C-alpha cells in the first residue's frame, strides 16, 4: 500500500515538474518576445 502511494505521489510530482517547466518556458519565451518587439519599436522611434 505504502509503495503504491509513494509511486502515485512521485508521478504527480513528475507531472507537476513538467507543467512548471512548460510554464516557465512559455513565460520566458513571451517575455523575450515582448522585449524583442519593444527594442525594435524603440529603434524605429529613434
């Protein structure tokens, strides 16, 4: 019983880790894109 519970918890942690990794990656990409667009718009304004 305990081994099964531990396996379930480990699986949940693994899935949560993947979700957090995906969320962090998407956040980084969106921030990078915004920064890129902002830099180009500033260059065009100058």
